[in-house]
């Protein structure tokens, strides 16, 4: 982003933050407000900084101790499965209660970092004399989040998505909280991307050590809350999801460990997940029927409901000299034309069919800021291919590592490619009844003009799954 454009964006963000702060202060019920543009003396920032300082001073035997709170994430957080959103909503809530406890202020609400309108770490968090400082951040925290990760079109598409996995990630087949499945776009793009670009503590499962973590996840939660405000958008109806006990949090009011049911998190008011501003979606797609939603949630399973048609096409990555292409190049996989029955309706209305690209067990790169740009039917994809090219699908980032349940497996992604197929058909780039070409181009989100020097693209399995009523 050019400096002039960034300054304009910052001024707008500052004005919006001030206006929202005024509205929140005038209201009777506390809400979570954007930290964008707020000064260190703003009540939300000042109280949060005080709470962080007090939590850091608590002895290691206290479950409210700052490091102990981070260990909860390290030891229990689910990623790449459908408990990602509910678990983190509960985590935020009990942390917020803990802040209220040490502040002796039940009106305190965590602010959120709206990285779409303010794609830099807010100023109060860059003050080295503040408790909000974390010295492990990349470049001292002087980073910029690219629009391909947090831009308004990306976030609006997520908030208005009719593809269930875009929000909730992949469904597990058992009640194991950390059972790895697939990351959807909310988790894979803005969530993972911000973690990786900030780096340092934020680049691993002890990320709550960085005070910006909590504001980052508040914004992820706000996107879920925005999606849920659309009629017929609700959490998974499956009993396995609804009844799962989210392990485990410390309730400072009850003074004991607690494991709330995932189904209780769909009521935002129970978890203080009420915000001063929500993502505006111009034309959200219709919610998927229960049968299609269940199909999407189980797309990596062996069976499917009989009420829909499932066309699953698999392909092995192309290799060069016996090995998968290096990060400096793209990975390509060709798919036969038999998926055309699901693709064809997208020529008129991409919402009449869903086509998902599933890439399994991609090796994590050594750098947390390395991501993958995904293209369909792009003639010569590279870092120079513009992101407004009709063949561009999106950017997928990585986060974390093996937390004991992965068993050394890489990251699996599920990405809805319906819109991209529709664009390529309308642009005359792709014609149904011809092979589909998938390309992955690695990019370092901190330095997107230079190809990453290390790592390989190595998905063990690539699928296109087409769904049609």
C-alpha cells in the first residue's frame, strides 16, 4: 500500500474508531470496540494495558497468570477443525472475565483490532515502555498486513459466504478436540496470515503471550458474529459439534476449571461477543441446505448423503525430475472433465453449485510468513500475476505446528473455488469439458515481490469436490 493511501486509510480508521468509541460510551450495555486509532489513554486501551500488567505480576501458581493463560492455548486450542471458532470465542470470554477480575471492573470489554481498515499494529502496542509491547515481533512490530490477506473483498466474501467450511473449517469424525481436518478460508487466510506476518510469539501456539493476540482473535470472532447476523446462518446442527465440551478454561468467578458445550457459543450475548460494528455484506449468498452443509462438513469422509450429487476428482501433483516443484515455481494438478456437471451451473450463477478444492497435508514452510497463492487455469502463474486476475482464488497461510494430534501431518485446506470458476468461464479462460489446472505460487507475505528461498509444495492429495442439488 502506498504511503498516501495508507495515511488516508488510517485517518478514516481513526475517525471511525472515535465515532464508535463515543457511541459505545453513550450506550448502557458495554460492547467491544475497535482499537484502531485509539490513543494509549483511551479507556479500553488503558484498562487493557493495566490488566496485562497485573496478570503478568501474578505468581506462577495462579491459573490467571499471563503465561498460564497462554499455556491453555498451547495445550488445548483446536485448529483446522470445526471447533476453531467456538473454542476461541470461549477462550476470549474467560480471558475477558479474568481481566475484569483483576481490574475489579465488570464493565471491561476487550477491544478488537480491525486489520482490514487498519492493516498495521496499533500505536499503543508499539510503545516499548508499555505492557502491550512484545519484543519478539518481526521488524519490531513495524509490519503491514497485505490486502490479499485482510482486504475488504476477502473479509466481505467470508462474512457473506454460503459455504459452511469457509467459516468453521472441517468437521471431525470423532470428539477429539484437536483432531486435524481442514482449514477453511477464515482460518487459513486472515487468521493464519496475521499470525505469520506479526511473527515472534504470534507465530506459534504460545501466541497469547503477545497482547495483540487477544485483539486479533476478537476481530476473527467479530467476522463470525457478522456472518451469524445473516438470516439462516447458524452453527453446525450436528450433535457431535453441539455437545462437545470445549476443554478447558479457568472461570475466575466460579474459581474452577470449566468446559462449556460448543453449542452454547452460538449465542454471542452469553460470551460478550457483541461489537460496535459488523462487517457489511452487500449481497450474501443463501445459506446452504442442511444436506449440502453436512456434505461439505464431511467432504474428507468416505460417505455422503444420498440427497445430493458428489463428484470427487483426484489428481497427483505434477513433478519435475521425480520431485515436487520447488517453492520458486508453481505446483500444477490437472483434473479430468467429469466434474463439469457441477461446474456448468456456475456459468449462470455460481451459487447454484459448490466446487471445493481440497489440498491435503501440505508441508509447512520454515518461515511463518510464507503463504500460497492459488490459481485456477492460469496460463503462466507467478508472483507477478495480478491479484485481480480472474484466475486468482485466494491466498492461504500457515500457522502453528504439530500439537500432538497431527502426527507429523502437514496442513490441509478446503477452499471454495465456485466464484473463480464462474469468472474464468465468463472470461473465456476456461471451458467446461476441458481439464482444470490448479496452480500454487508461494509468496512471503512480508516481502511479496521476492520468491521464498526454502521449502517445497508437497500436498499428498489434491481433490476437486463438486456439489449440485
